[in-house]
C-alpha cells in the first residue's frame, strides 16, 4: 500500500509509545537518581541499615565533595555569560550594505537586553548547565512555534528511543514531560475558536483542567466548567495552585514525519482520565527538529549513542563515595582516640557505671578497669590515603 499519512494514529497509540520509552529508561533513571542524591548530600551509608546492625553511632556524613566539584565546573559557564556585553552576533544581508553594521549591532544589543530582562533566563540557564554537567544530556525546547522562551528538560523528562545516535537529526520521536499549572493551560483555550484553529482540542483540554481540581468528574463536569472558568476569570489563586488544584502532567510528543518535518502532539500522562483524544495536534508544524529543540551533550559517549553519554556526575560518583567513606572512618578514628577506654568487670559494674567528682578529684567506681590503647597515627594511615 501507500505510505502512512501519519506515524501516530491517536492519543492511545502515542501514550503506548510514551510508556515504552519510560519503561526502557527505568534503569537509567535509577542511576541518575543515585548521582543526584550524591550531589544533594545523601549520606554514603543507609542509616536505617546501620541502626539495625548496631552501628548507628558511626559517622555517616556526605562531606560535599560532589557538590563542590559540580560548583567548580559550573563557574566557567557563568563567566561565559557575564563576561560579554552582547551574547550573539547577527549578520544580515538585508538592505543597504553601508547600514548593515549598525543594524547588526542594534539587533544583537536588543536581543541581549531581551534575554537579560527575562526574569527566568538566568535560573533556566543555570539549570541547563547543571544538568548538562551532572548527567551529560539536557535539552532546551519550545512549547510552540511562537514562544521564544525555551523550556529546559533533563534526561528524566526527555525520552527518546534507545540506540539513537547523538544528533538531533537522528531523533525520530521524542517525549518531553512537563507539569503545567491549570491557569496556564486555561489561557491556551480561553478563546475557543482561535484555540481550535491553532490545533487545540477544547473539550479534551477542559477535561484535563477539571481533573486538576477536587471535583467529581463523574458529574457532568464540563461538568463544573462554568464554575472553574468563573474562578479563573476572578483570578482566584486557589484554582491555579495550592490545595484546590494540582499541576496537569502533560506529555509533548514530537514526531519526525516521512518528509522530514516535525509534528507535535500533546496528551495527558494520567491514564485514569481515559483521554482518547489529543489535547493538541499539529502535523508538519516545524520544518525540522532544529526549530523546536536543541540538545546539549557532554561528548558523544562510548559508542556515539545518546544513552551512552555520561556526565561529570557519573565520572566522579565512585571516587566521591569512596572519599566520603574514608573521611567517615577518619572521623571515627579521631573520636575513638579522644575517648578513655574502660572495661567493667561485671554487668552490675556496668549498670553502676558513674564517675564521682570531688573538687579536683575523680573517684572511679569499683570493678571498672581503665584500658590503655595505642593511638592510631592518622597522619601515617588515613591522611596519605586521602
């Protein structure tokens, strides 16, 4: 037969693709979680397991080496941003050649001012740099073809098929998972006629917004849509966040069509909604993938595939954890060397163990023996190891 007109049949087929990609990423997600926990300060040993084994008093501290290394690696990227007056150059072939130099300067300055006046720019830039260094792959993408402000998606929220070569053009399908506040989704369909023209399914989107509020969807809800809409119009913050509303988990799916263009689909991650329709569907929306997202990769890995790429966090994980354990042992040695060892001769002596202070004197209880121990020279054992 002829070629398929579209590579994704419906929302259920898209959700099945998303679930397969999520399932395939489970082991990678666990590895990333361990690395993130190391940087976030998680102790090297499981404290509950130590307590169960009677070792609850030993030192169990993350000494922050991972966070320090990441912070040092981030510094050059901050200098890269702050050390220049303009962020880009904008050569143009438009108009009078004698005026082009002036126009290029003005465009570059205004573009830089636009970015720096955007309150979210610096936090998103920092987040992109952190995830790029820590995990090796991060993606900046646009919500639509109009909004110039990029969203930042780390590996856990950027799902692509395994065995995809480390190039944006090699990505056949990609899923970006994003939690969207209800009021932000409401703005997309506030003008229903315009929303339909742009590709939004108004009815399905209303259902997704209604599901974010504590109402019974079995009641005719588009149900309580009139009430929800009224509260949004009244700028009721309770209907946008907090106890009355939760964020809507949306999956943005980008599919490379047979002619090289990229189609965009949006559907809910929550299967309980039983959404059979896309919230948004726009085929051939972008001419190519470079118009919608750009990946930042820490090299090309060991075999040239996205999933073989490892960031700084993976490279330092084992060393940092070993240093954490060694420093904990050194701390235990210091604590032990600062203590006086005693040995009760019986259980009764152990129960009556107390020292009596009389002025400048200390009276040792009977049936308790002072034990002299050789002090470990940490300068000749642990410190050279560190």
